[in-house]
């Protein structure tokens, strides 16, 4: 029989977890040279954090906490699309980094 309460608990945990993982991915995506791996990176982060979160804060066992990581990945993607335009995209972060580096080089050349 389908246990709707169990699924509801998974989804509630996934909502909280997706908020955390979305912020983590946003803060760490600057370390990538290309944006084509960010989706895979986000999926891996959601699975790993989902497993660790479930082991730490719940009594949900290993195969089931993979579902929480997966639901969290889907939820984090929805959060990202909702906040699109309000948070920096990968391209914006890299252009700001390039501008900052070139500005520093100009200032250092003028000081010499």
C-alpha cells in the first residue's frame, strides 16, 4: 500500500534541504571554469548533503535518503528558477571577477 505520510515527510525534509543546498551551490559555483558541469555538481551536492542530513537529523535509512537528495535537487532547481534575476548567474560572477582583476591590474600599474 502507498504510504502518503511517508512521502509527505520526505517532501518536507527535501524542501528544507533544497534551500540549504541551493545556497551552497550558489556560493561554490564560482570555482568552475565552465557552467556546463553546474547541474551535475548540484545533483551530487544534493545527494551527499541529503545523506548526511538524514543520518544526522532523522532516522531515515540509506536507500530512502537518496530519494530525499533527489527531491531536494528538483526543489533546489525550482528555487533557483524562482529567484532567477535576483541571484547572480555564473556568467555574471565570472564577468565581475574579470572586471575586478583587470581593475586591480590598472590600479597597480598606476601606482608604479
